[in-house]
């Protein structure tokens, strides 16, 4: 009866505490803390994954956050040297690319940030032991020596990784580590690799039976799996490509894997003695920095680490800001941007954050995978130029007409674009590039854009009607045909009113000398005629 009274008293004390008081040491991720209550004393936690999935990066994130909370960390690095672990911590904290930090390729600003980070960690409560293949006895003696110290600040132990512990005495390593956690009242985190048999399964999402050390399944209080589907797909695609080459298949299979700078990672709580299991927390991994972020907070935390020499990039607005991973973290860096170069980035749509640029004048999106434009394009009230060439457009939004300042539009090399909205004729364009087939179909609409001064036509065989309609454009000064299939201009054609320059290029079928070009269809304003790099007139 007395035991029950004491138990009820203890439970009341627990329930009266703030929820944060019931959480152990931080994992570094708020959602993960809530689902597993952090790393708790006397518990053995396992973090497991396949090789190269980021186990060390994940646990270092926790190490960094605990150091910031003034919690002492003992880190057994059985794989990497002490200097390598420290380099990774400095890279993660200074937000500098790990590969560049290793080689010492840093800008002046990055050097200052790195130096400041090193100073900050000089007195950090972090002890790294990089002894290779230590015995369990060695590990316990190390923990004991720190725990018995009068100035003991040790709050957590990490072993990276358990598979490299010397077990020549054939002990149950998992059980012994669990005993250490209880004996020294500490959370112990061990990293482990998964069995190779997982690679033979179609579904490679980890399960408890995939643990290399089967004793971990029994002894661990908590088992976390790190799973990245992108990495699995990469491996599968590489295997397909290799098999194709070995079989001499023709055409050879080419990997469809797209190497993305940011990939989604699943943290799977596969076992939790004192909580729910089979729970998943989504993180994002920035690969070149080996940093994990909560997905919903990634946009807020990108910061300028994603951009090399950010100030240099932003100096020359005339060339345009090179949009690769996104806009700078700080608004003051991009608030005045009015030119964005986002070409050759495999974009399937205009990224939402570009719509933040209310003053955008020029947007270059050529050589992507755009299939359509969002209606949000009307956000850019000041847009003057948009280049959409070399994409996979199938349609254009009707509200394109709302861009009153749009004077330059690139649509060429979009073979899937087969229709233009009727409102297209109301655009006040001065420059237009378009595919010949689309021009043939919509010449009645396009010939109503009387403001056109420069016109580029790509591919196709241009009809006689198109040639006649083009001569009616009152302001057309420069006309370019590229890769058209015509042999000559139609003989009976009205004269161009103000045309100054005619260029025909990459059109092998077009005759080099066509007398009717100079004699019949131009007034005296013509200054240059060039056919396949040969000049007929140059005044």
C-alpha cells in the first residue's frame, strides 16, 4: 500500500511539471523531441542507416545543440579522426560548404565566419576520443574517469559507430552499453549500420530485423532509422545502367536520377519502449553542407550559406541575379532585385519565392522544363522581359495581357505549345521570338500586334500568308528566320515598310542569292541582308 501511495505521489509531481521538464536532452529537432521526449538518462538509443546516409551528420546536429545548452558531450569517433569531426562541426555551424572548408577554398568573409566559429568552440564542453577499435573496458574507463571528476559536466555519450568496437572477448556489446547507461545515469547514443540484405529487397525502408547487431533490437530503448528515398533511387538507377552496359543493350539505359542539392529524409522511430513506434519525422538534408533541417523551417534557415560569395553575386544587377538554390535568406539582399537568371535549372514551375520580387523587370527562364505559367505571373506589374525559350510549354495564361509593361517575349523552341490565347493580340510587344509552326497558325492574331519592332522565327516552313502579313507590320525593323525550310521568299509579296535588317541563318535549303529579296520586297531603308552568314547588303 505504501508503495502505491509513493507511486501516485511521484506521478502527480511529473504531471504538474512543465511539458519541457519531461523531455530529456535535445535531439536538435523540435518535432523529434516531442515524439520521443529527447535523449533520456539510463537509455540506449540506436541511430541506424545504410552507409553514406548521414548518420554522423544527424547525430552531430544533436551534439551541437547540446553543447549550446552547456551539456558536456563525450564523442567516441571510431571511424573518423578527431580533426575530421571538428571540421564537420565547424562547417555546420559556420554554414560553409564542407568540401571547400576541407580544401581551404574560402572567401574573405567565410574565413572571418569560420574563425569566429572556431573561437566559439575553443571552450566547448566536447571531448572527442578517436581511438580505433576500443574495447568495452576502454569505453567504460573513459566514461568513468569523466563521471568521477569533481567538475563533471558529462550529460551524453555518443559512439560512432558500434560496429567498430573490439569484441574479441565475444560479449553482448549492446547489453553492456545499456548497463553503462544505467550505471552512470547517462543517455548513450550508438550509431550502427544496417545489414546488406536490405539492398536485396524491393522496399528498402528499414525494419528492426535489418539491424546488423541483432542484440540492439532487444537491448535498445529507442531505435531510430534514417531513410532517404532519393539515395535508394540513385542506387537503383545506377544498377540499371550498369546492367544495360553489361548486356550490350542498344540504346543503353541512361540513369533517370536527378541529383538534387536538397533531399527529403525520414527519421523513423522504429522502437520506443516508453512511447509510440512506427512514427516518422520529415527532415531535409542539404547535401553539400551535410546539414539536416526540419522541412517546414528550411525556407527560413537557408541563409546565405547556399550562395557562394553572396555580396559579389549581387553587385552586378545588370547581368542578373543567378537563381540556383533560392533567394538570399536576408530580405535586404534581394529586396531591390529586378533581374533574375533562372535558366538551365530543370525547373518545372516558377519557384514561389520568385513571386516575392514585386519589382522584377527581367525574368530569364530558358532551357528548363516548364509546361505552363501560373496565373501568378500577373504579380510582376513591372515585368518588361520574360524568356521562356527551350521549355515544354503547352499553354499560356490568359492574364498575360495584364502585364502592361511587357515588351519582350521569348517563346521559341517550345514544340508542345500549340495554342495562343485570343488576348495575345493585345500585348504591346516590341520583341518576339516564336516557332514557325505556331506563327503559321496564329499569324492573324500576331499581325495585330502593331508595336513589334524585332521578330525571330524558328523552324518550320513559313507560308505565303505569313510573309504577306509580316510586311504589314508598321514598325518591324529587324526580322530573323532560323532553321526555316523555305527555299526563297514568295515572288508576289508586298514591300516591308521600315525593315532595316533581315537575317536568315541555319537554313540550308534557302537559296544564297534570291534576286527578288533586294529588288521587290524592300524599300530604301534596308541596311543589312544576311543569308547563312553571307551578306548581300551592308550599307
